[in-house]
């Protein structure tokens, strides 16, 4: 890391409703300090005189409703003050959701379930983070569900998840990831297996909505759901399916009027569909940046990022493994056994003989002990990555965040790979 923090220290004065945006592309770090006034990062308040460190890859917007002075140490690759932001619209949206929470609390009913949709790179994850932060700052305990399998913000790519939010996101690290509910999908985009994706979303919705009822405060706080940026054709059908599965009462549509009008036409009239502008600060990411971000999330799962983790290397005998892949290559209906459709093929667990083909793949450890239990409806205990396959000894070596023994459960093969360069 170059010590660019010594190079420059600059003060920025933000007027009311303005935001400071910066990006760090190079291998450097930027330290931010709030000198006076009030400011927040995607809904989390900055503490005065506390130093926040941002590293390579950070895309940051620090917004102030009242005005503030910020001190920036270091030289970001991009840095400017924006006067035009959609934050007031986002705050108004939060206020409308808040009123629904209050009503739900009085009546002892389920609070608002909100789906955030829009094409790629419009700030869906960021809007979810802002709304969740505003909710917890008012004492709520909402659930965050993320059904974006490629660029999700909970657990690793290839999964869909939900998480109870009890405190605002950490400025530098985001929401605490304690005990998420994780469902294995095994691919980086829904179109690799649309049938399976639908089942995964229904399963996540069922378990999440059950958990919502376990705590009165959580129930009235409701759910905020982040979705994939695939909004055309089958991707659009997935959004309609998610709306039904989670019984969403609000859909926030970012940026795309066509999608907004299609949803207005197709969802039940009781669902409120709201159009919101995207922030001009949202940064577009290339396919390569998306692949790097997936890789980063898997590395972070095993090795941590700011606080390092020390994963274990564990040998497992092939004979002791129960590896399955959900979905076989599709066959025409005419080739299927009597009474089965090709679609059934895509949602069945198929046994996999351990061997060199597992190298570098992620394996999800299911809570199902055997395949007779419905593995599709079970959540995930954790992940390992295959780092070596020994054909002679008939063993594999896996990287695991947990020491041995690993639970003797079903392992589900993910298409996602991670090359452990440590
Ligand atoms: P995806 O297509 O992957 O689902 P998305 O629509 O969820 O993307 P975000 O992940 O919320 O988009 O935003 C993309 C990037 O833009 C993120 O790195 C985020 O930190 C950054 N970003 C969001 N809002 C702003 C802003 N106001 N100023 C600067 N950067 C921003």
C-alpha cells in the first residue's frame, strides 16, 4: 500500500443536501474524518473526529442533510461534490414505509415487504442499505433478503440469502453477517437453471416469512428485498415470481420507466409500484469488474478482509463424501422416463463421483444429512473450496473456515470456482 495519506489533506465543505463522492481505483487508501456538522454514508451516520479508512475498489458517497465539513487524507482517483442527488426522494420513501411499520405495530400484523428492482448498476443494493439503516436507526429490526445470485451482498455468489438487521451497517464493512439464512443455487446467474432459481426463491421466501413471525418487532419491521439486474424476458418473470413468493406490498423501481409500467400492468392492484430515480453517482461495472467482485467475496469468506481469518485445510476420503449437483443437463421430454418432464430433471439432486472435476469448486454443506431429506428446501451450514484432488489416495483437500470435523451432511456442488493463491 503506498503511503499516499501523507501526500495530501483536503477539507471539503458540503452544503445542505449535497454529497461528496469518491472512487479508489489504485492501490492506495483514503482516510475520511467528519470535522463538523452531520454526515452519513448510505444511511449510516459518521461519528465526529473518527477516522474511516477506505481501500482500493471503494465507491463512496458521503451525504449531508444539514451541511458538514469533511477532511480527506490521500488522493482518490475520482473526487467531487454533487448537488443533485435523489436522497430526498429516498428519505420520503423511507417515511412512507415507516408509516406502514407503525400501523403494523399497532395492529400486530406483518410490516411492509418491499422489493427493490431495476436494471444493473442503478443502485439497488445501495438503496436497500439506506432504507435498512434508516429503519434500524428508528429502533426497527427488519429482515434483508438478497436474491441477486451474482452480485449479492450477503454470503457468497451462487446463493440467495436473508439476514436480520439489528444495527446500522458498519461504515467500512457493511452489515454484520452473523447467522444469515443461506439457500444454495450454485450458479452466478438465474438463467443457468431458471426452474431451480424459482424453487430457491420460494424456499427463501417461505423460511424468511416464517422467521419474521418469531419476533414481534421484526414482524412489524418487515422485509427489504434486493433483486437481480436481469429485468427482461425470463428475468422479468422472476421479478413477478419474487413479488408473489414474498407477498410484497411495495415495489420500488429504480431508473427504468418501461419496467415500472410493465409492473404496474402485471402485479396485483394492491401492490404499490413506485418509480425512483437512480443516483448520478452510481458507478457502472464491467463484466470483468463483476467477476472480480465475485472472486473477492469468496476470498473474503475464507480469508476475511479487514480482520483476517485463518481457514483450515482438511483432507476428506472420497468414500466419506456425499456430493450432489442440483440439475442434470436437460434432455428432451421424449427421452425422459415415463411421467417425468425435462424441467423435473433440472431440479433433482444428481450424485457426483468425487474426482479431479471437483478441483477449485465450491461445495455447499447442506443442513440435510442425506438426499432423502428435501435438500432443495434446506439451508446451508457453510462452504468449503476444493484445493487438491488426490486420485491415488482417493481423497480431496478442502479449504474450510471451520476446523474438522465437518458435519457429515450432503455437499452440493457449485459451478463457482475459487483459485486459492494464498
Ligand atoms: P447490480 O447491478 O450489481 O445489482 P446495483 O444496482 O445493486 O448493482 P449498487 O451495487 O447499489 O448497484 O451500486 C453500484 C456501485 O455504485 C457500488 O459500488 C456503490 O457503492 C456505488 N454507488 C452507489 N451510489 C453511489 C453514489 N451516490 N455515489 C457514488 N457511488 C455510488
